[in-house]
C-alpha cells in the first residue's frame, strides 16, 4: 500500500498572492501579500527560505518567529498564524505595508501631514517603551525597514530578528552581518574598551533618532548626516538632539521621551494624537467624557486622514452606539465618516445602524436622523423604507414638539419616491390632511402645502384628482399669509395635473377670490397664476386639437419626472425652513385655521365699514404669542411677508418665470375643447378616506376653531434649539419645554374626499347665521345642565337600598 505525504504548504489556510513581493527589507525575510482561503480577507505573509550553509540566519529567523508569536501589543506587528517546515518559514500577520513604501506613496499623493507623522512616531516609541521597560528586551533593529503601516495608517514595529534580553541571560547580541543595518548602530558599540557607561535603552534610542531623521529627510547616507536636522520640525529638534547625543548616559528613556514630546507646544501635542489616545482608552472612559468627545469629534474629522476615519474612527462610533450610551451625538461624526465609504461598505456598515436608530424613542436621535436623511437616503432600498423606516417616521406627524413635526414633513420629500402605493397615497395623505387642517403652527401648515406640491407627481392619478385641488383650495383660506401664498404656488407648480374642466370650474374661482387678499404678496401671486391658467385655457380654445396633448399628464401614471416644475418653486420653503419658522411664529399668532379668518373684501372709501365677524379669542401668554388688536396683526403680517424674500430661498416671482419657461403655458395652437374627467377610478379609495374624515380632510374647510393650549411661560421656539450643534448640553432633553399636547378637538366635516365640487368662500350672511346657531346651541346646553343640577339638588342623595319614589 502506498502512502503519499501531505504537503503542509498546500494545506496551509493562507495562500500567497500571485503579485510580486511588496519588498525585501534588509534581513532574511521576504514580504508577500496574501489572503485567507476561507474568507478572502487580506493578510501579509513573511517568507524565509531555508538555504544550505546559512544555519546562523536560519536560527535568527526562527527566533524572530518565536518572538513575534509570543509578543502581543497594539503597536507591535500582530501575529495571526505561522508555518514551519524544513524548507521554509511562513509568518502570517495583519495586512501591512513597509513604512518606506507607504511614505513614498503618500508623498506622490500629496504628502503626509505633520500630525500623522507625530502619531506614527508616538506608536513606535510606545512599542519601544513596552519592550524596554516592561519586557527588558532590546530591539536592536530600529530602522525604516522594521516599521510597517496597516490599512488605518497605524505604525507597527516589526523586525524582531536581532532582539535579545537586557538582563544578559540570553547570551551576546546576535550578529547582524548586514552593512545596511549596522550603519544604525550607535558609536559606543565600536568602543571595545568597555569604558562607555550606558543605559539599557541607549542603543535603541540612538537608532530611534536615525529613524526620525529618515522619516523627514529620506534614507540616511552616513552617520555624520545626523548632525544636520534638515526638515525635522523645530518643536522636535531639541528632543531629537538628545537621542543622537554622543553621551549614551544622557539619552532619555522612551517613556520620558514621550512625556517631553507631549508637553504643551511639543511635537506630539496636537488634536490628532489626543483623539487617538482617547480612542485607545474609550472603553474605560466615563459616559460624560464620551459624550463630550463625540460632540467635538466632528470638527476635527475634516483634517484627519481618510484611512484613519474609515478603519479606526468608524468602528469606534458603531461600537459606541451598539453597546454604549452615546446616543444621538454619534450621528454627526458617523455620517461624516460615511462619506469616505463606497456604496457597498455603506450598505454593510452604516445602513443597519441607521435602521435601528429610527426605532429609537430618543427625540434628539429622531430629529438628527430627519435632519441628515439626505446623506443616507440614496443607500436605502424601497422594502427597507416601507417596512422599517416609514412606520417609525410617521410618528413624528403626531409629536407634540413643532420641530419634529416640521422635520418629519420635510423628510417626506426624500422618502416619497421610495414609498409604496398604500404608504404614499393613503397613509401619508391622511397625516398631511390632519396637519393642514389642525396644526396650530402656521409655518408647519405652510410647509405641508409646499411638500404636497412637490411630491404631487408621485401620487397616482386618482389621488391627485382627489387631493390636490382640495388641499390647495384649503391653503388659500388659511389665516397665515405664507400658507395662502403656498396654496397659489401649489396650483401653479402642478398645473399640468389638472383638466381644463378643473381649471375653469375649480381652480380659477379660488384664485380669483385671492385677488382681494389683505396681503399684497398673495394678491400678486394670485394674479400671476390667474394669467397663466387663463392663457392656457385661451390657447386650448383657439386650437381644440391640442387638448389631448395639454391633458396628457392628468391621467398619467405617477412619475418622478413630472415633479420637475415643482422643484423650482418648492425649494424656497424647504431649505432652511427652521430659521424662518421662528420669525413667522413671532410675527403671527399661532391660531388654528378658522372660518372667520377668510380674507375679507377691502371697503372702498366713503362706504360704512361693516362690523367685524366674531373671532374666537387666541390665548395670550407671552409677547411672541399674544394678539391684541386686528390692526397690530395686520401690520405684523405685512412686515413678515416683506421679510419672506430676505432669506436666500428664491423669490416667488422667479419661480413663476421658471414655470413659464419650462411648460410654455401660453404657447400658441393649443386645444379649445373641454373634456369631463371620469371619476369612476376615484371610487376605489373612497372608503379609505371616509374612515378618517372625522380627523380632518382636505375639503372640510375651516370650521369652528378650538383655541390651542397656550405654550408655557418662557417657551422657546422650535428653531431656537441648536439641533445640529456639537456643543455639550447639560439640560437634559431639549424637547421637554415644548412637550405640551394641544387640547384641540376634532371639528365636524362639511365635505368628503369623494365630492367633486370645491367649497366656496362663505358669505357674511352664512357666517352670521352659523354663529347665531352656535350661540343658541350653547345657551340651550347651559339651560339643560342647570335644570339637571337643580333637579338633583332638590331630591338630595339616595340611601343604599332605598326605593325611588316618583
């Protein structure tokens, strides 16, 4: 029977790369790239081929193999596996690059920063201190060839071939026999008299001085060149001179050398070194220290190397969120580091954490996620958005804090293209209807209208026909002037989604009523929109054959391309809206939309002024929220609208011109015939809307308002919170001051989604009748309560078990 010997190299779980060796440093080893067969993860493999007659070199290589296998330190080359046969030695380590090759590549790419070199030298000195002070070992081979760099830019000390014990119990130091390595030996080693007094670290510290010289000046030609510091930084020169001094007794211990360089103004006293030192000890830091560190980290990441951010900072951020209590403070640096990742890496490392964060109940976490959604939305697929992201985001529509509701509305601009039919056309429209009808914050109602106009192209044809006209009509009756302007611009931005019949019978009557709006900015936009729609109707009237072309988008399937026009007008209300929200809230009372706040017709001179319609009293708490006189409100509204265009959002007039250029509404030769829009496909969703009409629908109009609960004394506005700040906050939850739920009750519906007609503006007589009826009902209710109370008081309390007698 034949037995075949197994090849240990073939069975080795690592294999060499077919690429040529990365380098052959002075010494017996040759460095190759490799990978693990099972996972494909990259490694470095040091190979030594046993040659006949080189027994001394073989013993040196085996000793290095043993040393590397037993020594474990973060700054020493990490051993993974090894193979020893009669023909060769294989030592597998973490994937590294020789320092000389690394410096050359970085210089070609733009050069190394001084802070990177300071941290690299810090790591080598720390490894040397570990060997000398903790292990009593002399490295005996500190030079450029003995230093390697991993993928994070961390410097690792290798080259352990000629190491020996400082206590002298391991025999004499090994003989190198290589001239390239012997040039780094200190001058006292040539003195055989033994009169030179030195410390155990003296020789290695001299070699460290040679390494510092080579890092800044290139290869060392001869020992005499050490007298000229060359390009060594001035803050490092005094400490460098101590290393290469002629007296070995005066050379500092590695630990003291580190202390000297880290002193104020020292070479290693910088933000990069401090960040690395904190990351190395982050597991034993207090939670308060971690919070402060992560808050300040974002400011420094721009100046840090990309590889360092990807391979060292990112794992610590993920660990801090997964197992620590860092919370929302990790979000800003996390997304900043995420910019350095490829799409595949982002999907693997960042997205699982983001999905988990959305389920958090921490308000600071939620609002920062919404604020920074633009940075990661492109990496989210549709199933993840609909099943794991959207169900958590919609809770923000019901939040008691205005800032979270505002950010939730803004986030829909990014989520809408990825939402499915049910979430977009049913669930989202339900929340938008509630916000536009019942939210006590005028700017939020305004931005809901703006957002709807921008995502209107993603809705299906049935929902568009049902929602858009009613929603924008409602906005034009809002007491908040910017909301009325947003309603007008909403009609203009989605003009291609309406039939000619809707334009003539539903939209133009609404716009015409705004030509008498108290605010001039609203009137101006109304006139522009009216001219655009009239021009469109006129051109269709002149050429009826073009009707099909004009109405091609009315029944079209939802398409992102149809939202191009909306993008030109909606940007002004979406970018930086938080900064404007505070101005608008200060200048306008935050009253609920009310029927009596419909813009009134101006009274000509010489005519008697009719008595004002009764308006429910608004709460009066602070100077930002109270309203005392109608004239004062009008003046404030006017001043605010004047400031509306001060923000760099793009003027409304510019938006109109862009729409006119893109769509050419007044083009000649368009159709004149009108077509009735079929409503049969709209009936399928009718039951869905009727289930929540009591909560507020687009068509119900502005009914009897309930005054919102006034904010507490000293309440800060939503946008006054520094949500994106990296400064520490020791006041706890910043939302607590605003977490007061409004006592608003649902109002009766006047319309439903399925009705085809739009609700007109109520006349003064109808308003008076409604108010009179309400007062009668209120008086009747009080009379009934008084009678019940009188009847109960006259009979007195009944005893247990007594029979009631009439």
